[in-house]
C-alpha cells in the first residue's frame, strides 16, 4: 500500500494532500494517484464492513478524497483533457420526506468512485423522477427515505417509472433507515438496503467498473 | 394472569431494578392513536379534550405509560420548548396524515455557519435565518399567542386529567436533546464530520454551551407538566439520537461527556431520565454503563432502537432499566404472530430479575396495524408475568385518584425535586438567545428583541427573503 492509501486508511487529510502535491510535483501520473486514492478508500470500506471503522470514518475518507480530487483535477485535465464518467445515477428523497442524510452519503461515495450523480434533492414527486429519467438516461435510480410512510411513496415512484415505459432502462435501488427490514416482496425495487457500502457495491456492479479517471473532472 | 400493581407502581419498580408483577409495556404513541381514531394532525394538535378522550377510550393500545402528545408540537412556539428546538423542526401546523399531509420533519441544514458568531450573538439572530422555513411569521396573532404562551399549560391540565382518570403514567414531563444531535441539525452531517476532525474544541465548547440550556429548560417543562404531582411527569425524555456511525472512541470523546453532564444534572435534582438511543449502540454499551456512575439506582431507563438487547441486559442490567427494540417496521408490515414472537424473545432475554420494560424501537408509526400494537401490549401480560412479585399493592380503585402507595411515591419525588428557579430559566434562555451580549441585552429587557435587530447582519432580516 502506497503512502497515499496509507494516509486514507489513517484518515489523515493533511498527509494525503501533502503526498498528492509532492507526487504531482515529482511528475507522477495523476491517474495513478487517483487509483491509489480509490484503493485507500476501498480499504476504508473494508474496515467499515469488518466493523473496525464506522460511518463517520467512511464519510471522513470520502471528504479527504474530495479534497484530493480538487488538487488532482487540474493535473488530469492538463494531461488527458476532459474525462467522462461511465455511470450515471439519479438520486432523490421521495415525496413527503425531507431526510437527506442517507442520500447525501451515497452521493458523495458514488462521486468518489467516479460515478456521475444527479441529485434531485428531497420531497421529490414521482413525476419529477420520471422526467429526469427521460431527460438524463441514468443507469440507476436511487430512492431514499427515512419515514416508514415513505415506503409506499417509493413503490408509487417506481410504478410511475414503469407506467412511463422506462422500467426496463433503469435499475431501481431503495435506501434508508427502514427499507432493509421490509421483505423484498413488499418493495418494487431491484435492491433495497440500509447499508451504505452494500448499496454502493450493488450500484457499481450494475453500472460496471469505471475507468480510473472517471468522474475526476 | 394476575395484576397486583398499578401502572405507575409497575413502572417505578422497573426503574428501581425490581421485579414488578409483570413486565411493564411502554409503546410511544404520538401519532398512532390520533390516526387510529380518525383525527387529523390539526385536530390532534388543537383539540386536547378530544385527544385525551380518544386515549381514555383506547387504553388497550396504550400500555403502562403514555407519551403526552403535546411534546410533538413543541416547535409551534417561537422559542420552542425542549428537545429538538425551533431551529431544527418544521414550523408548519400540519393538516393531516400522509398522503394528504405530513408529520413534522427534522431539518438538517447548515444553519450555523460560524461557531464563534453564535457564541457572540447567540441564537436570536438565527431565528430569522433565511435557511429556516420560519412560517411562524405568517401565522395569525391568535395562533402565535396560543402556541407561545398557552398551549403547554392547556395540555398539562389535559394530561393530568387523563392520568387521574386512567391511572396510566406519563412517559415524560420534559424533553431534552443531546447537544451533538442538535449540532447535526445546525451544521448538517458532512460539516459536522469535518468539525469533529478539524475543529473539535469548538464542537465541545458548543456542546457545553447547549447542554445546560437543554437540561434546565427540560426540567422547567417537567415542572409545568406536574413533576411530583402527576405520575411520570418528573421524567425527562433525553433524546440521544446520535450522529450516525460514531466510532466508540468518538462516542467516548464527543458524546459521553455531555450525556453524563446532563443526566447527572437531572438525577441530582430529583428527576428520572428516560434515555432514548437511536441506532445500534452495542459497541458503546460499556461506556453507556458508566452513565450510572455516582448516581442512585432507580433513576435511569435506557430505551434502545437497534442495540442488541441481550447484550444490553448483560452489561447494563444491574445499573439501569432497559427497554425498546420491537421493530417499528414489524408493527406496520408484520403479523400478530411475528410481533408476539419478537416480544416473547425480548422478554425471555431481558426481563429476568426486573429492570426491564417492553417497548418499540421508537415512536409507534402512525400507520402501524392496531392489532400489532395491541399484540405488543398484550405480550407483556401474556409472557411477562414474574413468578413472585417483589412488592404487592392492593392496586388502584377505579377512578378514585391515586392509590396511597402512588401518593407516597409522588410525595417522595416531590420532596427530592430541585426545580430550576425563574432566574435560572431566564439566565440560560437569555444566554442561548444573546450569547456574549446577554448581560447588556438583559439590562434592557423587555426591549431586547427590538435590540436584536441591531445584531442582524445585512440580509438576515425576516423581510429580506
């Protein structure tokens, strides 16, 4: 594991940024550094899975990645021009619910992995999801909620996507405090989870592995 | 199935880590019962007599203690009350349940931009912060005056009547919130994560600042609700939702000290504390056990959401009463048999030796199936009988006020209470409102709110939106 990955695992933002700057100055390929940073992030994810790290550490690692990306992006643009993302995910908290914590965590972690995220915000009506699927053609639609009552709204939103004839074009994932406990037969999603890492993995599996530089600019 | 204790005696015995006649059951009903009887949210918020009657008519769904619903709309007053405050809750008066209406939601916004600014100017300027949906300014004068000055007294009288008529205890009198929970709403989770790593001392100073405010006002509220006179009103519901996913080390550093400070203050001044813990805190149980250090038994209840209850019993069982964990999702989507089985297992794992109450993970959802809530309440009777009751009471005679034993318990509580003085309440409220300008502002009270205008920065004024 390189110095940059180690800095991620140690959640040491100062060292991570210092390594990025020094390595860029010494002429290292910025995409190598992105790759190493993502390995560090993955290692943090593994520690989260094993119970050694908690959600707070996972979010901190993502923040460090964002800070590193700010330094790396100009170097990537200079070396490679614009790099496009390979995956696009549409996220939003369904109508009647204004909780956005879970959605925001998923968003930041997906962006760190080079996935483009279109965030519709909170209290989003089903029609707005449908419109955005038609306009943006995401591979995945992520519906978030905390309130128990919102489960019905998640199902209604998925039905609206289906009625618009778009269901075959997207995978639908439900995330939030309660959905993981409800039997899959009651949910109209392709996948539902309360575990952020599990959700991220599923989305990545659906959209395929992204290129090292994807999403960095 | 013989019941030899009153609802209140049963609750008190469990708090004292003794075996009551059977396991007490305490579903937290804020919205479930109004919905079940066909009331709208507006009616539940505005018609205390009707709501109380609904509770009296449906005691089979209530258990041994009831959550006095009025705490659910604390946010309707400009200065809030306790717990989630006016800056973190939606201020709307909702009309109805979903899908027509909605329940009050918690905000998580970047309301505090600079800790030092709040220390200096207090929260008064934030009351006008444009990031808040402060619809309170669009209300009628009547609504404003009612929710600011009258409603708590009206509701306290209504719930006192309910307790006197039903014998069912109140679950709480006042409510407080852990300062770090409040900070999550003031700063948003991502800013708070940065703060915990990059400016921990400011976070700690703000927690210290908010802890006293929350605690003193919660005790003041409990007094209004009848602490020492109404069973259960001396209990503070202490919300420890917890920013999600704190590691045990961070929990010890940022969460434990302020929880301990507030709990100590409550207990040393004669109040009981019903601690509500969201998420799974199994890794933190040994730290939570230390919350009882130096305190007398019989004052603490730990009410858990996802925490492993068997482990909680093992680690906390000889120090504090435990409750919670019946999944709210099961109450909506599950069957009566599933609820019964879950409750039976919980009772099997936790009830031995006393110090246990059967309860849900959190508030019973408004759309829970009534038969499932009834099954949970019944499970305490069906599976929660203790072989030999530690103490025996003749019980409460129907609708004749409190039993002699209940009156004795209340007298003991009343004698031990050290409620906040008017001066103390004014001091913490003024400090919260005006920060380091408190002394000057209080000198010129009641003109302080006019003077607040001078503290607004450009663009903060309510008319700037």
